[in-house]
């Protein structure tokens, strides 16, 4: 029944709409009469603010397991075209099998040095070294001349097990001639002497032998080791003899590839014979640890020595810090040791000594500080130090009335203030200038002056090396103040 009423209502509405359409048929086409403008107004309403709220975080731990099913997919593609690309690389530095160095000077001086690698085997190295330096000024001063000759042969064999053995043999011949006797005669107003060269010749001949065992490859634990023995036999024209034996054991453990912990054990024996026999035996134990930081470096160690059952402890300390990276580095340190004054060391410093000497140790402790670095390409080093030395070797004329002047060795206790500096200045590629100066201020306990020890030493030089590193030219100038002497 309800649906019949719905049909009747729909039919009445449809007839009404149709009659309205028929009633507007008399309006002109394209014209619309606006009876009243329509203005829409919204009723007042209250604003409702809604603040979003984040849902609570899910902090529970969930373990997800994914199963990937492998599947081979056939992919068809054209073969790639490989085209090599050329890159410019720097040539490795040239390696030469040997070198030859020649030089000359005044008066009538010759300098020659030759070194050559006889083998080209990675497991075995064998090299030979030759050296000759001589000068002759007999035209100005009678018998003022010298010659210095060295011959050496060394070889190293690297075993597959990682260790290596190195051996060397050398011969050193130093020929000097006592001179200056006529100058002393002029000063003392005595009769002049004249001598044939063989009458005033002194010759020191030394044979050196050495053998070392060390790790030829890097070990798994970054541990380096070395055990060595060195022997020398020395004699002169006046029947003086001296033999020396040095035994060395070294061990170094590296931490983080840059912090070494080292221990060195050395036993140094010297036997001297002239009209009497003397011996000088030293023992050294030298532990140290060095730490390298980004802006600083610190070494802490000591040198424990023994001589004739007398023990001494010397410092081995140095600390440095970069004040301005690459420009200024400041450093301070303290070190000390026993330095042997035997026939070999004394004759190398002053070959005009009487070989009937008293061999002793110089016991020294040095404290120093300074700065080093590089400014606009110039490398510099400036340092000041203070040294306490017991048994410092001095040299005194044996007898001013002796026809052939020779020097005796005497010892004194001294305090020494040292100021020194050096610089390396490259002017352009291949050419660099070098210079250094050292000033020593001595304060002695017994002697009036440091006899025959220079207070001021100055050196300057220039070196040019061609771009191919095949040859170099070098010139050096050395100056010292007049040394004090006692007649």
C-alpha cells in the first residue's frame, strides 16, 4: 500500500515540473531577468581547535626472519667493450749501482770516494767502498802533508726464514807527518832543523771486522732484534798497539707501529799496549720508550754504565712539541754517557799526539733545548746546551825544545756552555746553501784554558744536483778560531 502512495507522489511532482517548463516558453531566447541578487551568509559558529597527538612508540624488539629463495634468471646482453684508459704516472726514482765522488782543494789536495754494488740479487748484497784524501803543502811548510786511505767490503745475506746476516771488513791507513818545528825554532830563536819525510812520518793502520745478525723482514709481533760483534786492530809506527771488541744486543718492540720500546746492551773492551799495558772496559744498559703524538713526541730512558765496578746512571730524555705545525718545533732533553779516550779516538781527533797515552773515560752529562723547523723552505736548527764533563781530554806540547813537536794528553774537569745553529736554504731546484756555527764557552777546574780545543767553529757550503740525480757539485768552507796552547 505504501509503495502505491510513493508512485502517486512521484507522478504529481513530474506533472508540476512539466507545467513550469511549458509556462516559460514565452521568454525571449538569450535573455535572463534577475529578480533579486543572491547573497550567501553563513551563520556564526564556534572554532574548535584540534591538536594532533602522536601515537605511542612501539619499543618492543621484534625479530624478523626473511627467506630468500635463490633463483637463476637468464639475462641476455651484448658483450661489453673494454677500452683501456691511459693514465700518466710518475717515473720511479732512478737506482744506481754505484757512485763516484771527486774533489780538490788547496794546498794540493785531492778527495776521492767510490762505492759500487757488485751484486743484483735480492737475497744477497755485496758492495765495495774506496776512499782517498790527501794534501801536500811542503812547498810552504816543510813536511806539512797527510794522506788518508780506506778500503771496505760489506755484504748482507737475507734468509727465507726472515733473518739476515751482515758482515764487513775494512782497512784504514792514516799517514801524517810531524811539522811546525821550524816555526817553534823561530819563536825560540834556536837553530833550525830539517828532516826527511820518513824521519817525521807517523802511520796509523787499522783493521776492522764486523758481523751482525738481525731480522731482515718485519716480524708478526713488530719485534726487531740485532746481535753484533765488532773488532778492530790498531798499530802505529812507534810499536803502539790497541785492540777493541764491542758486543751489542738490541731489541725493539713497536706499539701501534709508531711507539718503540727499546733495550740496548753493550760491552766495550779496549786493550792498549806500549811500554806498559792498559785496559778500559765499559758496560752499558740502555732502555728507552718513545711516544709519538700528533703534536708532540716524548722519549724517556736511561743509560746505566759500569767501569771498574763503578756504576753511573745517565739520563736519556727528550721532549718536543709543534708550536706551529711544520714551522716551529721546540725541544728539550738530557743525555749522558761514558766516552772513551783511547788511542783510536784520540789519534782521530789529534794525530800529532805521542802514542804513549793514558786511556780514560770522559764522563759527561748534557742538558739542552732549542727550536727547529722550516720557514719558507729553509730548514733550521738552533740550540743551547750545558755539559758537565769529567776527564775532558786536552792537548799540550810535550817539550817546546823538542826537535819534533808532539802533544801529550792531559785531563781536566770542565763545564761547557754550547750555542749552535744550522740552516739549509734551497735557492732553486737542485741548488742549496748550508751553514752552521758552534760557540763553546769553557770553564775548567785546574787548567787555565782548554788547550787545543776550538771555541768557535763555522762552516758554509753550497751543493748543486742535476735534475736527473746523476751528479752533484759541492763546495765547503770550514773556519775555526785559533786554539789556545801552552808552551
